[in-house]
C-alpha cells in the first residue's frame, strides 16, 4: 500500500495563525491561491478533547476544498506524522501584514 503524504499548512486568517494538516496541496487554477483538500483532524475516540481542534473541525466540516491566498501562507511542510491542529493569535511586532481590502458585513 502506498504511503499517503501529509502536509502541515500554516497560514494567517483574520489575525490568527492556523496550523492544519491535509493530504492534498496543489497550485490552484485560480491565480494567486493554493488549493488544499482533505483536511486531517484527530480521532474523536481520544480521551482528551482539545477545544481549539474541535473549533477547527466545526469550521471545516463539510468543506471539500479550500483556496488559500498565497499572501496568507506562512509555510507548507511535508511531515511524517499528523500533529494537532491549532489556532494561535498573531503577536504584534515590527512587521506589518500586507494590506487587505475591508471586510463587508451583511449586518
């Protein structure tokens, strides 16, 4: 049986750093985006439940494919084992992020 590749995808989303694992990462046909399929999350049979990972599972439930802007990607690594998905906040420093268009609210 062929070994499945596992990729750790680290990117910035709304001033938070997402670290997730997936089995498929491609250059997208949409210019300026990276396409990510088959997100991997920990098993529900674990005794301890990580609230951040549960939040991410809920956010990505039903998602078959994600298109992430190249400017948001920090790093993509091919790893041997899947780790825990996590969200961390961006620490402010001397580096500023690339300007983004304002988010329109439907409220």
